[in-house]
C-alpha cells in the first residue's frame, strides 16, 4: 500500500519525481561501488569484502527498482487525475 502525505504547496508529481530520481541515482551508485568492492575483495582474496560488495550491489538494485516503481505509480496517478 502506498501512502503519500502532501504538503499544501506540492503536487504528487513534484514529490514522486524527486524521490524516484534520488532513489535511482543512489541505487546506481551502490551498484557500482558494490561491484568495485567485489573486485577488490576478489583481487585481495578477501571473501568478507566480496560478500559486502555483493550485498551493496543488491541494495543498489533494490533502490533502482524502488525508483522505477515510484515512476510507475506516478504515471498511473497522473493518468487518473486527467
């Protein structure tokens, strides 16, 4: 269930767009950093660092998916508001 709280001077598009873009940027950053950590861990034969990188990459993918879901919800809401 999606619940949004609107401030009097903000539209749903302003709130969702800012959030979805931020989620996608943070997610892509986590994906890249996670992959780098995995590579460093592999090169150093450090399994713990590889695992941490894998977790960070997965977290990034989830953040990107969250941003994309917000975009999809915004499109549905916009369609029904017209």
